[in-house]
């Protein structure tokens, strides 16, 4: 979960500055090319992390339902 939080912060930071490039005038630490490169670099890891969270969330949602159906059979 800690990895997901870090990746979400990176993706939201870079995405916000890519969408609103005029903010770089106030926070001029990075160029738009650097932000685009970082966004592209971290996006596969972000997508994989979200996919893992999705699969485990669906499993946690369905497990009690399937367990209840299984225990009701004699």
C-alpha cells in the first residue's frame, strides 16, 4: 500500500504540472520534458499496482460470498 501511495503522489504531481504548465513558473524546479519523462517512466508501475489492488479487492469482496455459499451445502 505504501508503494501505491508514493506512485499516486508522483503521478498526480507530474500529471497536474503537465495539464497546467503555467504552474511551472511558480514552481520552476523541473521542466515539462522532465515531468513528461517521469510520468511515462512511472506509469507502468502505477498501472501494475492499481491492477494488483483491483484483483485483491475483487477477491476480498467475493471471498465471503463464496465461503457462505460453500458452507451452506451439506
